[in-house]
């Protein structure tokens, strides 16, 4: 058996590793934390003012009367089968389950991309939304619907729906998928799973008598606004866009190496 040639040895030495190295750049900077704090104050102030206006200061009104009719309509339509289905439908937004799901998703994103950007993009909206929700619901203090509820909660305030807000920020996963692939099946699957979860949580929370219609609308708005704020505050240039998915290697975080930040930010679309 002949000894391996020097050329082959040199080729094996010079061949780069197939596994990407870990990028330890943290995507949230100090000035972005300040902007997030400003956003938090704005969201809490606006959400609390809207909640108090419609559920307390001007109540009863057209909104509260519609809320009561819808709440009673759900109760009148209950069946044993739907009663059993509702906890499963609301489950993905339960506190410990959503933390577990988000942790698994973030771990997968960290493993796939070997950096913090995508994982933080998924996790931060949930943290932002939850912080805003806890503050708003404490200020507004709206009682839960006066109907036969199928379960009880340690949080006795109804506006907005924290479950629905949490389900809404799962859309961050859809954004990450769409920014990294143009594959129709992957985009359709991510959007389909999100819609099933979102619609299921909305239905279940009203069906169980835990929220009024306006509560779940408030939850959707809170979740959506949280996503928009995170998307606008964070530098997402290293992720692709909806129309040009994939790593934006040409725009590799110059700010992380200390260079000047490009004047424009890529549109997510």
C-alpha cells in the first residue's frame, strides 16, 4: 500500500470545516433597549387607556353589550365534545406550554443558524408582549365574563387576552421561515400551523368563558403591535426578506464589527 501523497495531505489540511462556526454577536444593543422601553410605555399607556375607556369609564356601551351577547351565545352552544376540545385548542398559549414550545423553537434556530439573531427574534416578542399584558391587565382590572366558566385562572382580569396575544406572537416563527426560504411547502406549513393555533386559541378562550370578544381583539392587537415593534427596533439585516429569502451575507452586520451602520434597513417584504 502506497503512502498518501503530500498533495493529498495538504488538501486535507487546507480543506475548510463543513460545519459553520458559532457567531457570538448579541443582536440587541443598548440603544435598542431604550427604544424597547419607550415602546413598552407607549403600548401600556395606549392599551390601558383603551381598556379603561370601553370597559369602565363609558360602560355600559355598545362594545360591552355586544361582549355580553357573544359570551352568552358561546355558553348556549356548548357540547361535551367541544368542552373536551377547548383545553387542547387553548393549550399552545398556556404559560408553561408556550415557554416550552418557544424554548424548543429557539434551540432549533440556534442549532441551525449558529447565531442569536433568529432565536432572539422569536423570543423577544413573547417577553415584550407578556410584560405589556401583565401591566395592562393589572391597570384595567376588567372582571371576566359573568357566565359559567369551564376553568379558573390566577389572573382575574380579562382585558386583554394574554393567551391570544401569546398565540399571535408565534407569527414571528412564520416571519423567520419566510425570510429564509422561498419553498412553497415550508411557507404554507408555517402559516397553516400558525393559523390553526391562533384561531384555536381565540375560539377556546371565548368558548371557555374566560374572555369577551373585545378581550381577544385586544390580544390580537397587542401581539401584532409587539411583533411590529420588535421588527422595527432590531437589526434584521442578516436575515433575508420575504421577496429575497436567505442569509443577507452582503449585509453582514457591519455594526457588530464596529463599522458604520448602513443608512437604510432592508424591508422585510
